[in-house]
């Protein structure tokens, strides 16, 4: 029996339904909640443990992610919703199949060691909260991630999600926070640009505050009564 057949049987066993399992040259695994097709990437170097982790994750979507159009409920980018939903379904899978906890841990460790998330030369502290939250719930055991008290509240929202409705509500909170932080950064950049412009003017020697009135006539009260 081939490795593909083994992983396909594992997926169908965990999902308790006859899923279609495909092995393709794709960047990562995926599950289509409508067509019920589970796609596994054709990775040459990935271990069997990584494939077990991928199967466990995608079966989590098969079991717990509803087939519905949620875009009318919240106006949030799909990537934000994915962060919450990935964390929720993995938590539920480890609860349903306790043995998967070790598989997830070892699988993500291997991906982190291989720099799958392409962060080896990055300053993670500069990442937005959505990206840091994604790393926290996947490879947080292997990274020095820090969160402010406000950010930690949102991380806790993710951690507490039990239903897909919880996921959407928490995703909205995360999106609002990220938008506020982006607007704050834009305002700070604008203020810094204005200050730099003033500094350039003062340092140029062409015009200073003291020189601004040199060419004006002095105010006289000789005409006043």
C-alpha cells in the first residue's frame, strides 16, 4: 500500500466519511468543505509525522468547519478568519483524538526547523497581530513571541473559540484591532514626516522663525487717536 493510500485511509477514518484524498504539487494542504476533497502536497522531504499532522488538520475542517457563506455575517478578510478557525479545529481535533496532540507538536516542530514559515531572518516583533497569532497557535512552542495586554485578550478570544460563530466574532475583533493599529502607524508616520519637513526648513538657513518678519514694516500707532 502506498503512502498516499495510507494517508487517505487515515483521513477517511478520522473524518468518518468517504473523503476524496488527492496528492498534488501544491504549496500546502487544503480541504474543500463543499466538494469534500482533501488535497495533500507532494513534499519530498516531509516525514510521515508531518503528513499525519496535515491530515489531522484538514480532517478538522471536514468535521468542524461548516459549509456556509459567512461573508454576509462579518466583513473580515478570509485570512483573518482562517487564523481563528485553524486554531479552533486543531483544538477540537486534539480533544476528539488525544493522540493527535503529539503529532501536531512534532509535525509543527519539523516545519519550524525547516523554516516552512520563512521567518528565520525576520524580526517577528514587527509582524502584525494576525501573523503573530497564526505563528503562536502553530509554532508558538518554538518561538519567543510576546503580546501586549490588549493583544493577549485577543489571543485568549482565539483560544476560547468553540463554535464557528465564536470564530467569526473573534475574527472581527482581531480585524478591528489590526485596522486601528494600522491607522495609528499611519498617523505617526505622517507626524514624523511633517516634523522632518520642518527640521529640513530650519536647517536649510533659508528661512527661520526669527527671520520671518524681517521684510515687514513695523507696526506703528502714529495714526491712532
